[in-house]
C-alpha cells in the first residue's frame, strides 16, 4: 500500500465552463468510498487528500477521474510510515 498527500488547486479565476460541482461531487464520493480522506484547504480553492493506493497507476486513475483534472494543478507528496 502506498500513501500520498495530494493537493489539487484550480486555476484562478476558475473558467466559467469548468465542472466545479462535478469536481466537488467526485472528491466527496472518493471519501464515501473510503478511497481518500478529503479536506478543503482553508482560505484557498482546492482540496488536500490523503490517498492510499495499491499502485501509482491506481493513483493516476483516481486523479484523472476528476472532472477538472485537465485544468487543475496537482501536488503529490509520497508518504511513508515512520517507526522511530
């Protein structure tokens, strides 16, 4: 299992024809399905998501499934467990 912190942010201003409500629904459903823990970013547009996947390909598929994937900027940070 690989863990990632994913921050996605739409461009500013958001294009009028963008699928904002579809994007919100997409991330809400990811959380309901247990695929991600999604939190809004306070004071900014976008989301911070903790995502656990079996592969990088699965992560890419989840990100590409976002209706606003072609216009949003993603920052993907791989996470590791630390047993100090």
